[in-house]
C-alpha cells in the first residue's frame, strides 16, 4: 500500500498546520494511532483518494478481554462508518449453564469455571437472545461485513469462530475534513492545511495563505507564529503511507 499521505493528517514530524486538529497520528508505539472521542484506533490503512481510513480499536488489539469494557462512539462531524461494516457484540461473564450448543465463546483470565463469554453479529445474536440477561456486561465493537460473514459461517457449522482475527482485521470508516475545499485548494496549485491558532482550513499558496483557494480572497486570519511556506508543506506531504511508513510524519 503506497501513496502520498498529506492533509488532514499530522504528527511528530509533520506540524499541526499541515493537517486538521482532529487528525493527529500518534506514532509513539509500533503503529500509528488516531484518537476519536477518547478511544484509540490503530491505523491499518489510509485511502486519501476515497477518504477512507481502515482502523482497529487499540484496546481490543490481540486482546478480547481489556481491563475496561467500554463502547466507543465516533465524532460524527468528521467520521462515519461505511456501509460495509457492522456491530459485533461481546457478552462478558455469562452463566456457563448457557454455553451448551453455542460455539462463539471466548475466555478471559480469572473467569473461573462458573462463567463464560460470548460474541455475536446481528445475524447470530438471535441465538443468544435468551442468554443475554444472564451476562453481566456487553460491549459493541465494529468489524467488517466480510469478517462478520466468516463468523456466521462458523457458527452455522457449529465451529469456533476466530474472534481475534475479526477484531484485528479492523473496519473502514470515512472522514470529512473540508474535503471539497481541499480539492479546490489543490486545483488552484495550493497545499491544504489549517490555521495554527484557530484550526480553520487554510490554503497555503506560493504568495501567501488563503482561506479558500489561491488568489480567491483575502489571506486567512491569524497565521502560525512562523508561516509555513508552500514548499515546506509539499516536502511534508512527500512520503509513502504503508503502515510502517506512516510514522515518518
């Protein structure tokens, strides 16, 4: 997976004015992470042309039993699930008496012998509809339709589905960060960014920054303490976005 990663993303080696305030990538770990409404997501891929982001929750990365069981929400102003995703419900600390005939089980440390855990897609949830009141907790995570299909096939065949594979495969969401304005800025030979002080969209041009596109209006408001040049922004944009390269920003 190769291409050019630019606006709206920014991070350690890419200044905030090169991106949008909501699209910071944290590259302190083994993979880039974006935080949305206090939930961290491991970035698996970025399609800048289609504005798609493939992610997996960091707290459920290779771990179906995190210390805190919490539902996540997206900031709907900037992110949305694509139609090729769906919910996966994880039921925790259910009575082991209901485990007979249910293949979608998983275990957690210190569960003991009297409890078990289950997971279900929307299609297989009906199999657990009579069991859920016996469970102490439930959490909804997002997965791809393809992984949901794999789970459903396994459940129908009374086989054990691979929960970890479904969680780490991630899911796709789309982003909106002044997408159309950025397209127009680029067409005018500008580079998309944001105002360092206000966070508002800014089009950096050869002569000066503008609020819309090059030469279209008065310069955008308060600029960074050191106004970035267009050549500097282009330099920051010029790198590949394979997963291992995302942290070059």
